[in-house]
C-alpha cells in the first residue's frame, strides 16, 4: 500500500473509525448514488467527490489495506472488538446494490436467491477485495504467403508477430508491490457505463490502480516479438484462415489470451492452376507431334507422368488425367486437365525449312 496517505477516509464516507464492513458498504452506496457523474452531468465537484469516496471505499473495504491505513493514520489504537466485525459473507449490501440503485434495475428475488447461494461459497478475502473483471486479450490478425505446392501438400511456415504478454515485474497485476487497487469511480466496479459500453477510465476492469507498475505503466502486459511455427494443412485455399487458440494478446487481470488468426495467401504456380479439386495446366507441343502424335512428359504434384498425344491433336484441346488432381479427405481425388498448345518456332534450321517447304508445296498441290 502506498505510504503517502493524508486523507481521512472515514470522514470522507461519513462513518466512525470503528464502523463495520456492512456500515462501510452502506455508506459508500449512499454516497455513490448521490454523487455519481451520471446523476450529476457536467458537475465537476460531484465527480471529484465521487472519486474521493470510491478511493476511500477501495481502501476501507479490504481488511488488509484498512489495517495498514489505520496504522499509518493513527487509528490503530481502536480495539478490534469495538469495530463489531461482521461476517462479510453474510452481508446483504454489495456493489450490485449500488449499481441497481443508480439505474433502477433491481434483480428479481430468484436472482437474489441464486446469488446468495453462490456468495456463501466465496471467501471473505475475495469479497472484500475490489471487484474487477478479467479481460480477454485481443485477437491478432496476420497473413502468411505459401507456395502453390505447399497449399496443396501442406507444410510448415515461420511467422513473426508482436503480441502483449504478462509483465514480468508485476506478474501481470499492473501495480507496484506496495500499491492498492480501488473501485473505478466512473463505472462503480462494473466495467461498463451507459449503453453497455466499456468504461474508458478502467478499460473495463472495474478497478483503478493508484501506483501503476513502472515497467508496464499499469497495463499488466508488455509487447514482445515472437516467432511461431505455423502448420499449413494440405488442400487449403487462398483466403482461408487458420485460428491458433491462445496465441494472441494476453488478457488483463488474468483473462484468457486472444487467438492468432492467420489468413492464407497462395503464390501462383508457373505451371498449375487450381479449379476446385482439379488442376489445370497448359502443355506446349511441336507442330510435328500434334500431327504425328507422340509421348510428352507432364509434371504432377508428386512426380512426372508420360502421356501419349494422339495423332491430329488440335491446339486448345484438353485432356483429362483421372485422379491426378487434389485429394481431399472423404472426397474423390480431382483430375489433372492439360490443354495442348502448339508451339510455333520463331527460327528453324535450313533442313527444317526445306522439309517444311516441301510440306507446304504438297498442301498447295492438294
């Protein structure tokens, strides 16, 4: 707890130093309802007063911080018995009552009975500590580019990211070791303001840190650079995303980490194009082979195969090679569709030119 306390928190709440925990909560509720900024718009005096009573309640509602405050401020001579301590577990006045008084939305009796049975299982320490809300870390959006063959066959890729991780100095608490936490004066510990928006004062945690950690400035997290190995599943398509659970930004106040969402981008292949589970490719052949037919070597995703081109094959004709496309789980393998294009040479040898001239002469005679 900070040791520069110069305020009379008992006087702030209008209670005697031997007040019970119930009396402290009731006094805070009355004062909070009276001075809440939502009930006193544009009233800076009321806002300042609300901050003061919230700070006072944050210290006095916790037995440990109250004991230290009494010791520092000279209230420690008050007998512990004179405080008429009550069991905080059986208290009927909670921070929810304050919130309900502000917004006139009291829960039903059934809800109260359910809450009561739940609260009986809580420890006095957790009940007296300032209420806070764990915040899940944000997701991280990234993209990764893989080769065409990797997108079909699968593989692994390295990805460098920057993400928030728990501060090592404060163990993610966001406070100095001797500091205290108090209920946020704006949202009264709910983490929400009107319209169910996240409270900007406490970032939705419901608490205010009086002495933030010098390393993380009270955020509880620091940015770290990390390299992660991403497993690329086979047969993934362009634009699909992979979700790596828990690899996003760390949460606040013990909240779960967000996820890392990786969008897949596929670099084009010089030979193949994807068409669903089929593969398409263009195979250039010579004019002589198109006329006379012959064998050509065609690459596939795994190895090359030999295909026989029939005589008189026309440019633009497509052949289907069954089962040489993409193989998906629980699906029939796609096909490899090859489209023939006749390659016309820009230059020929003297002998080739003579043979072609004879062929041309024969065509003209016919």
